């Protein structure tokens, strides 16, 4: 499985951005897939994940109400749409996936979610600044 993230850039506070993750090698419905981020000097954290079997979506508290994850099966891409961006959203954003069934992501810690991902794309940098 190969993952290619794109769409990062510089955006002003309050702005919006759409990140895409192009997946090759497997179809999305075979995978649990999600977005993670790592801010400078901080640990990587979960942003939003889609479970493999029931396609349930879980958002980190920091993402709820502002971020939306979706999948486009014909294009085999997963999108993270972010609105009302804040400076604290500045980070490198990664998409990741696994074939392995996982518990619902709302039952996992961020470290468990990270450890469960087998495939990682290169990150895309999002900078929120005026």
C-alpha cells in the first residue's frame, strides 16, 4: 500500500484547507485509514480515522466540529477538510492505513491508533499564520 498526501500550505487563521491522500495498492474499503499530525516539538497525534469494517469515523477532540474526513472510492482518495483553522493546527499532517482490523477508534488512545497503522505516507505541512 502506498499513500501520498498533498494539499498542505500556508493559511490564515480562520481559513480552510483540504488535504488529500491518494491510496494505491488496495481499495479504501479494505483499509482502516486516517489522518495524524505532528506539531513542532510535540508528539504525533490522531486527527481523524475511519475504521475498516464498519467505516465508523472518529475525530480527536481538537478536530470535532472543524475537520471532516471523507473517502472517494472511485478516486481511491481520502480527504481531510479543515475549516476555522487555528495557529495550533500548524503541523505536518500524515495519512496512514492498516489492513488489520482494529477496535473502534473512539476506544483507542492516540498512541494505540498510531501503533496500529502499518503504512504511512510522507507528510504535508500545514502552517496557520497571519
